């Protein structure tokens, strides 16, 4: 058999191949050691499900000011659909539940920094939010609506009437209601708030003309304040979801499976019926 002739490799090519080999070795070593070329270790991105199980508790962020989904009763206890849902998820995981209250605008930042593992707080799934965090659900379909004084409803019969410099509309900071006002009614004065209950008093007194909020809250506000009313239909239709850290796919999968189970067994429907229809809890409110 004839021997294969050896072909000399130019020095420049040898250098290039050496660099390529070094890169592949670095990637392989990084993969074994759990470190990426970006300097972020796999351990630092460990799915939060492991930490929840090890700690034995689930931390859920909630505003506590969005009836009937989350609110405080006369005893100062957190109640509502979101609270029942958080309890059901923690029970399914066989861990304790830690409800952490904070302003609505702080909920997603708290999730991003790891202060909480879930946010269940009447949070609409939007492209902008989903670009920052992951969502399970939706567990409820809602929409942004307007609560205003009853005598104003007949005047607000067109976009022009709503989008007027004479009008002032309030909304929670960083909410979809705020975004809607800025986009659809830019001529009106935007009043950014942190507490919707306080805003209702300002609407009733005539200080501001109305509050843009989730439909369940608007319905609750009208029941509690006979002088207030809403328009014939909501401005939008919005899915509400459970927010999670984007780098915890195992946890996201678990939460979605539990939500599906609550829906399939009818438990989720029972929760919705209690907080959205029956109203027997209204007697617990201050």
C-alpha cells in the first residue's frame, strides 16, 4: 500500500486552528464547570423551584389594594381571588405561603431581583411585561374599564369626550390603565396613583373625573359607592396571569400544570364565583 504523502500546513493556518481549538476547549471546560463565556454560572441561574423546596416556603408578591382579587378585610388580613390562588399553589407544592405586600409598581422588579418567586396581583399579560418575566395562565380574563360619577356617564359617549383636556383620569402607576390613558386619551390629564381606594374618594368628590382600572375592581367600586357608575363596556379585554422569573422553566411548568388542574377540577371556577359573583365577603370589608 502506498503511503499517503504528508502535506505541510502553513504557519498562519496552524495559528488559526490553534485558536479554534482553544475556543472549543474553553467552551467544553465551561460547560463541565457550569460557567458560560458570559461569566454567568449555571448555578447562578438555578431554577428557583429548587430554592422553594429547600426553603419550604413560596414567596408571592401582591399589592393588597386591588379588590376583589387582592385586598385587606376589617381584620387586616389579605383576602381575594389572588390570595386563594396563591394558597392553593403553595398547598399543592406542600410548602408554606409567604405573602409579601408592596406597591403595584414594585412587583415585577421584586420578581426580577428574587425577592419573590411569584406575582399574583391582577397582573395583565402584556408583550412588554412578558419581555421581562414569564407568565403562567391566564387564570382570569378581565379588561380595563372606567369608574366615574354617575352624572358624567351620559357625557362620556365618545372618544372625543374622553380624550379632552377638560378631563382627568387616574390609574395605578405602571398599570395597563395608565398605558391606555396615555395612548388613547393623551389630551386628558393623567393622575398617577398608588391606591385605588383613595382614588375612588377623589372621583366621588369631583377632584378627578374617573379611574381606569380592571373590570372586577370597577364592579366592586360601584357596589361599594352608589354614586359611581361605569360605561356600557370595558375599553379592552385582558388576560391576567401569574408572573414568574424568566429563567425558571421548571417552576413555570409546575405552576402552569397546577393552574390547569385547578381549572379542570372546577376549583378555580369556585374561587371566581365566590369573589366575582356571590359577594358574601363584602361583609368582611372595613
